[in-house]
């Protein structure tokens, strides 16, 4: 029976009940040692009825072993692995040691863990318990927390218990587990130990009602003390001191076995190591030379109540017992135990035991830890790899090798979503690099990349521009492009031009030359784009995107971004996907696929938060702000723009600051506040590096022209048009020419220019904007018949896209033109949520549920759940019908429909 915990149990019951009904969730129990967290977990799982229970407990000696906790929790359900998508299955098998290799993708592994838990939840639901989370190895913690953040449609409840202030990232529901309420603590002492209320109250006051301390102290007091006839001892026996006394009361043999068990929990290993250690120790030789000494010591330890057996593991009654065992041993004793365990183990365990036995630096031991780190990294355990490499560096005698291992540890920490640890390790590596120029330059490049992703982009330019390799110059140019520092991009392009011809060299040099007004620039960019068939990496497609943008061809840039997104999802994505999704989301928005853009940015924002990529978070927030503007959602637009600027401005990320400012300007434009929009666009165009960006200025030029014309500032509109013509001078695609024609139509009040734009448009959303602008002019010129067709097309397109302010504007104009017909039928896919829309799109691309799950980091059951919701919404019953609907909505607008 639990005393005084009705509120805590109530919260756990609610999480479990919701999971049973298909709305999964996670909760963290947080409290000091002995607060009763484990008792609450036991009580909650007992109340779960027919729900399956999987459980793991963090054990301090295994906190450095990659996937130790994950192995414990998933091992009972490995029979369901074949139900997972093949990439997820392979990743989980590698993590659990059921297969060799692995591609090192932590996202894929974590999605596989989620999928396996989802399979295990059938048919009645699942409760996954993670106790003593503060000692769960980093690789397991990452995978379990990834799953915990994605339980929305799963029948899974995840319950975490953690001591102190150890972080449990991304689980918002926390239940604090303090000492018991006073009355409940008194009742517990009275009912369990017969302590009278007066004495009980005194014990409660002295122990702060810690349940463990209450029980242990009551069991140690004399009958006279319990009855109040004698005073309580001062200080009270309790905590580590109490367990220390019990440990000291054990025989030498039992203390030895307890120390081995405190270092390695496996029963067979504990017994073998104890037998070997006993035979080696002169003081114990007579007592333990005979076989089975370990078993006799184990029996004594169990009889003491300090530890027992749980399956094939020695389990201490409480983690404080382990602490007391360690405190009772000398450092030499602990090293001796590790040395013997190293002889009896292999692989990662052997490496860590060798490290525990080491006295001073030892290259042989360091090399073993490096091998363990490589195994963890190959399985996606970047956090564990970072820990192993950092310890290997400590043990490495040679300074250059030490610095190299610290650098590798920093990379692993970064890829594991621990940017703070990564930066600390890299700073230490820089201090250790000494006179090795090559290593110092590689460290500097990493510093620059880390700074670009999460720190000051201008500082990243400074660091990276000091390099002399083409890769480093390209990184510097990328950083400068984020800042919006045109002069730096031009200079870096000049330096890149000195390298041999190639895709990257041509792209970097060509962009710099174009910005400098050099006629040779476009030729280099065309030559780079001619090589896109040779590209294999997402980062290369992003450079192709930049090349197309520099030519003023936003449609080609969108195509390159789409390729980058596809490559990133099917290749090793670690550390790359959240950044690639910045550009994918932007491309979807520019194409008018607003719901898809929102879904991509929401996914990218979540992944960026998990990875600690602050500047990528700003990118997705800024894009979401623009989408909110297009929907006419003033509150969301203001909030998301404010959050993006709070990161981008101090970090000098002018590209993202510019997009966030653009969102506010677009909100004014969408709502017809032309003067306010004109002022905002003018301010963006005048903003310098770090708070503005030339690419933003170029992309917003058609919007700026429209706002200036609407505000009556013809001179500003003409100046904006002239700047746009200069930027797009080398563009050859129909869409780029269509946008120019629309701007000329606005500035020159030219119906012919508008008609030309409508003939050229390949982007239906932009075509609708042109049609609305032309339709308005025709209606005001008393030509309502000609206006209606254009306004109707614009209205229908904006309704489908969810651009509500423009839809209302087009509808109003249409009514003024004499058409008061019914609203256009909503596009069939409009009924879908962003997540459902993404799944529908992948179905249309021919992917199976397993393949979709692998791409979107979901479980196949979640994909099937969404399809189950999609079919009745759309009035269909098959994947074939769904694919047809998606293809029809994505199809380009026919020229006749463009008008």
C-alpha cells in the first residue's frame, strides 16, 4: 500500500488510460533518492490491467555501455522485429547486437525503437517503464526519448523516473515526488512499524518524510526508542551512513562480491570474478580457495537484504546500497575488480573495465575505447561514442593523438544532439593540437560548422575564411550567405576560383562573380548546374540550389531543393536532415503548397530542437511565420516571427532574420495594408548583413513592387522593378520571366504585361496572384466579363492553398464583377492534416506503409492509423484512389486555365 500518493498515482493513471485509448504519452517522475519513485512505477504498472509492461533500469556501471538499457527493455519483443521497415529493423538489430554493422543513423534507429514499441503494444497497449533514467546510457536515452516525443497515436505510455535535476529532454509532463505529506508519513510509521504518533512526528521532521529513510530508520531503532521511552539517536541512522553500517557488517567475502556486483551486474560474471579475486587475495585464500566461494558470499549478501537476484542479474535493494559499497572500498580494490572483469569480458565491456583499471595514461587501453566508440557510432550511438572517445583522449599519452580523439569526440557529441558538450570537447582539442597545422585546420572547420548551426554566423565566417582548402572556403561562403555578407561571398568566390574546375569550385566562384557583377559568373553557374546528374549528396544539391537562385531561377532552385530532400531522407541523414528541411519547406511554400510546407517545417523544427541546431530552429520558425501570414493568422505570425528573430538577430543569421521580417510585411500585404507593407519591405531592403539578406530582397521583389504600387509610391515601385531586372538578367526559365512581366504590369499598368505573365507562369499559386491583380484592374475598367474568369481562377487557387486573405479579396472582387456564385468546392485534400497530407503524398509516390514510416520516422502502425483516418475523410477506399487524388491536385495548371 502507498501512503499519501493519490495525486501522483492519479496522474500516472490518466497517462496510462489515455494510452490504452490510443492517445499515447510520457511522464517523468522526479525526486530525490528514496522518495518512492520506483514504488509509484510499480503501483502504476500493476493498475494497467491487460497492458503489456516492458521495463529497464539504469545501472551506474553500465551507463557508458552503448544501448545497455535499450537491450534490456527491447529484448523481450525482438520477435516482432520483422514487422518493422527494413532500414529500421537493420538499425535496431545492430544496436541490440543481433547483427553487425549499421549506417550510424540515430534517427533511423530511434524510429525503429518507436516502431518496435508500437508492435509490442498490440493488442491491449503497452507501458514502458524507465527507472533511474539518470544512469541510462546516452545511446539508449536518445532513442527512448525520441520515441517518447512521438506517441500521439500509439497505445503506449512511457513512464520515466529520474533522480535530482538530470534532464529528460522533450517530455513536458513532470510529476515531482517530494517527501510524504506529514499525516501520511505518520500513518505509515504507525501501521507498518507500530510507532506512536509523537515519535513518528519527530522522525518525520528529522527525515523530511523521505519514505526510504522512514522505513530504514524505523527498522533500526530499539523498541524503547520506538515507544518514546528513550530519546532518538543523534544523528539518526539513515541514507548512505545506514547502508554503510550494513555493508561493514558483511564478511570480507560478501563485501568483495558486493563490490564486484556494484561494477558488473551479470550474475555469472560476478560469481566468476569473485572466485578469481578471492583466490588471488592472501587474506582470503584459506577461506575461498575451494570452488563456489562466490555463491556462499552471494547467499550472505541476499540474507542481509542489501541485494537479491533479478533474473540473471544481481540487484541492489536501492542505488544507495551500491554507493555505500563503493565508499567502503579503496581505489585499489576498485581497480583490481575492473582488472579481473576485463580478463573475463570482451568488446565494449572489456574496454571500459580496462579504463577503470588504468593507472595513468595507457595507449593500449585508449585504443580499446576508440574501437568501442566506433562500434557505438556505427549503430547510431553517438552519445556513447562521444563518452568513449573523451575517456580515450584522457588515457592517450601522445598530444596529437589526444587532440584528434577529442576532435572525434566533439563530432560524435554534435551528431548526438549535445552541442554544449561538443563545443567543450572541441575547445580542449584546439588547446591540445599544438603545432599540427593540418589537425588545427580540421578543428577550425568543425568550430566554424558548429558556430554556423547554433552560434554566431558572422563568427563562423571569420573562422572558416581562415582556411585554405576548397571545402573550407565553401563552408565560409555558406556561412557568409547566411549572414548576408555580400562582400565576403565575393572575396571567397575569388579565392575559390584559384582551384581546379569542378562542381563545387564553379558554384562557389560563380556565385561570387555574379554578386560582383562579373559577366563570367553566369557561365560558371551554368557549367555547375550542367553537372547535377553527377551529384549524390544533399549538400551538393543545396549548392545547386544556390547556383540556380543566383541566376534568378527560383523554379530550378525549387527542383534542386526537392532532390536534396529526397536524398537526405534515404541516405545517412544524421546531422543533415533538419538543415535540408529548411530549404524543402521554403520550396513548398514558394510553390503554393502551404500545408505541405507547414508539415515539413514542423518536422524540421522538432528535429532541430532535438539536435540543438538553434539557427535551423530560427529558419523553420521564420518559414512558419510566413505561412501564418499567408493564412491571415496575425497572432501566430507575430509569435513565430518574434521567436525566429530572437535567435537570428543575436546570431547574425541575416537570411533567417530577413525571412522573419518578410513574414510581417507579407501579413500586411495579404490584409491589404499596403502602406505598412511598403514600409516594412523598404526596411528589409535597407537592412545590412546579419539582420537582412540580398536573397530575401530578391525573392520579395514582386511583393515589394505590389506593395509600393498599392501605397501609391510609383518611384519606389519602379526602383524595385529595376533592381529585380538586374538580379534576374541571366534567368532563362518561364516562371522567372513571368514574375518580371507581372512586376512590369503593375508599374506600367500594362495589360499586355499581365497577359504575358499568365502565359508564362508554371507556378499555379503565382499565376493566381497575377490573375487577381489583372482581374481587379479589368473590373475597375468596367470590363467585368473579362475580369470574372481571372478572379474565379484566383479565388479557387487561393481557397485550395489556404491563403484565406487573398481568397476573400478575390471573392469580393468577383462579387463586385457581378458573379455571386457559390464558393468553389474545397479541394478534396484540404480535409487532411499536414501529417496526413505528407503521408498521402508519399502514397502517391508509390511508397508502402513501411517505407513511409522509414522516411517520416514513424511506426508502420501510425502510418496505417493515418490512412484509416484519411480514407473516410476523402470518401475513398484504396491507395490507388488516394494516389490519383494527390496527382490531380499536384498537376500543373493547364495553359488555358492560367488564362
